[in-house]
């Protein structure tokens, strides 16, 4: 955007790429032509209106569950809920392909809660998710929908003292929700036993595989009885997802309500800078402008993200940071502060931001360029949601 470039033009043609250097996590960083970060001719976002075939009251759910849904204002299901809940209630294995923020958590929780209402088997449900934040969101939804049903859960994720989670598991809850690494740790310690699991959920399966959890997932699933119901939800049907669904599921029914995500409705531009000091100066200058209402700033490393958030705080810009060195409690508080507008800037690494669905984000700023163009698409998709406009800016060195 011209006003941020201090009158000096940026030419993608003259930009010298730094190719294939390694960064955090051992992945080679792809060169991305900076011209791909620019889209000034934005088009209106078209949102197809889905006409559900059911209402929640039509589903074979018990009275308590129906009352909880009514109290939460659930009347008409989303596309993924409408099409997968009847299948899951029938006990079928289901592959659900849906975008983030389409209500898939309720799509698998409601059939699970109905099954538990009829046959209250302890430690009979295992839900795996890629990140601590998503696991916590699932547990929050579980508590909302299960009020008055006397059903209990344990959340097992990294970044939290394991002793408290060991105590939770030993209380014999009905549902275990966790990230693969921590679940495997609890299994190896002999605390978590999976011989009674009759329902397995893989949520955001593509993300878990992208993050390198395939061996952990296979080790965990090998401990679960083969006679079970498996529900797999993913944004994409990648080759890796296709392989695990073939290995883990029996005659699954695939339901796709995936909408091709384009970012043509998001204004995209580059911000060119001279050196590190100039880069920070430009960022602070931007964030002090009133139109930057709710901003996610992406950085490459845990340490860089924390230092940047601290710098913004010193400049009087309310900022929270999430990255792998933060405890789960710290990450949860940072996200809540951002969602509640107590901090109008969230500085994050890619891994920490996986699965975030925070409404009304006005800007995404790529302070550090992403590892790949797919990561770029994922990052900037945090803005311009729900039919609203959004802006994405990417810092590029001259």
C-alpha cells in the first residue's frame, strides 16, 4: 500500500529471492513471488445460502440434549451438521469435508452425546485434534451441549502440567479429548488405556498430518478396538488423509460441503522495507492507525513473535502473543483477550494459529513471509470472514 512505502516503489521483478533456506521445524522455506501477495482488484464474496433438510428438533436426540440446543439458540443445522448427524446417529463411519467455522464440532459431538445418553460407558470416546486451542474449544462445546446429562470429559494437551491430566483420566471420564503427542505420552505411562473406546474422532485430520503427527496417530489407533465408529473431519482430502481413512475406517460415507476458499475478496498488498528497524517502525506506524481495529500479525519464530509483541506493548499497542513456548493457560488467556477486544493485536506463529476462528479480524499482517503459499492462504483467511471485507499486508525487503 503506497502510504506505507514512504514514496519508494517496490518491484517484484527486481526482488532477489532467498531460496530454500531452512527455518523453524526443519521445513524448507519456499520462494514465493511477491507479486502473489498483491490483489487490489477485490471481488465481492458470494455466500451460498444452504437450505437444510432438517431442523435440530427432527434429529433423534434426547430431550435434555434438545433443551440444551434450544437454550444455545440452535434451530437450523449447517450443511455439515445437516448431512452428517443422521449418518453418525445410525452408527456409520463418516468422512466430513468442511471448511473451518462450519459447525463441524457439533456435527460429531451431538451423535456422541446421544450414544452416551443411552449407554454410559466410561472412557468410550476419544477425540484427537491438532492443537491445544482446538481441543479446548471442543471441550467447551461438549460442556455446553451436555449440561444436566452427568457426562464428564478430560482434556489432555501439551503445555499443561501432566499431573493434573493424569488425575482427570484416573477419574474415568466418558470422553477423552487431546492432542496426539500428549495422548501418546499418557498411554506410554500406562495411565490412559483405550480398550473401551467405541467412538474415535479425528478432527482437522489434514492439519494433524501436516504437523507431523501421523506416527503418533497410528500408534494411538493401534491401541483402540477395531470394532468402533470412526468419524473423520478435514478441510481437505489430501493423499495422507485418504490413506489413514482407508486404514482406520470401515465402509465410510463421505460428505463434502467444502467450499473452495479463494481470497479474491481480500485486499492484498506488500509493504516494502529497508532493514529490521525500518520494518518495525512501519508496523508500529500502521497499528496506530484507527482502521487497524483487530489485527493478527504472523511471525516466523517463537522468539521473534514474543519480542515483537513486547515491543508493541512498550509502544502502547495492546498486544497478545501465542507461540509454542507459551503454556496452555497463557495461550488461552491471550486468545480470550484478543477475542474480547482487550488486545487489538495478536502476534502468532503459524502452528499456534492453526484452527483459529476469531470473528471480525480487520487485517492480517505477514511480518515474516510464510513457509509456503498454502500457509499464506491459510493465514490471510483469518480475515474477510462471514461475508465481511478484509485486508492482508505482507512485508517484503527491498
